[in-house]
C-alpha cells in the first residue's frame, strides 16, 4: 500500500513522491512531516487531546529521510505541553510545540457560534490548486483529491473553499489520528488561496499553527482559506477548517514571498 512515508528502519522515515514539495525536488511539502510530528507527541500523551500545534520550519525537510523525536515539556492533568523535532545526524529541520488539553468525561451543554458551513454534497470536483511544480516531478498535489464550493474559486487562487481527501495514508501500516489526517490540508492554505501564480510569485511558509476544538471526523476535510500579501515580501494565510458536521478549528501560516528564479 502506498503512503506518504516508508520506514526502512524503526526510527527512520523516508518520504515518497507524494510528500515532495512544489519548489525543490529534494524537499518535502511540510504537511505530511507535520503529521509525523503530531503522531509522535500524541503517542506521548494518549489521554489528552492535541489541540494546538505550532511548527517552525527551520530548513527544507529532506526527501532523503529523517528521524522524529519527541518529549513532554510540561506534564499536567488538564494541560500538558510537548515538543517534537525532525532531524538527522547533521541538523534539525523542523521543531513543533504541542498543547494537549483534557476532555470532559460527559458532554457539556454549550451554545455554539453560528457559522456558514460548507456542504460536501454541493462541492465540485477539480484539480489541486498548485497544478505545476518548479521541478516537474511527482509531488504532494497528486496525493490529494479536491472539490470546491461551486460559488467560489475552483482552484484558481484567491479566497477559496476546498474540500480535500488524501488518497494515501501517512504510513501504510497504521490509520492516522484525526489530528494527523488534517495536517496536510492545514499546511496547504497558502497554496489553496494564492494571489498570484508560480510564474510570478513563490510563496513559502516558514511556520504553521493548527488549532482545533474537536477532532475532525471522516476522510473529507475542508479549508476555507484566504491569503494576504504585501509588497514587502511578507504575507499570511488564514484557513478555517471544517468536516461534514461543521467547524473544527483553524490554521495560520506566515509567508515569505519572492520572485521565481530567472530562466
């Protein structure tokens, strides 16, 4: 069975073509590696819910493979903090910080804020927004089945509401947790809602923060994304995250903008 990663050994993760990013043939899209780091911290704190995950992308994550290590930074009965790293023998490529909260044993009767919830049954199939890559090789976009709000952008940039389903798991021998499953989509907000295409501007996120108030349900997940760019070369991407039942959380990215390489 195909997957985002294989494991030649217990502690070494080797990305497949599904994980390759759009800019550099030797570097990963950050979504699947984020899911691996989330997996590592969830294993440390199985009785609490991972609710916030902030990833700092310090260097391009290598397609050549890496290890993931994690630790509990502060234990607690109601709130615990964790940390994970992607690294090899030479350097650290990414570091993530998790917040894990307790859930109540019995549901609490609470009011919820009104929200316009996208409807999967109304969504229109279409291509992943980043249709080409800078290197022409197999990449992350081919691993995602996409559907769009019929009244909005159909993957042509700008504010966009996109449903997505990963056609491969994170690892072939285990089912991803709900938080792990939403990581690839959460890291795609800048690509879903770009304001100019790759022939004019490249847009790279050096970080990602995912916050969820409940675990997403099902394979099909939705991102309502909008990017804000400035001539200084800095931008942000903001994504509201949904499943078929309603909102589940939010993802934000800071962006570095730069012109594509000449020639």
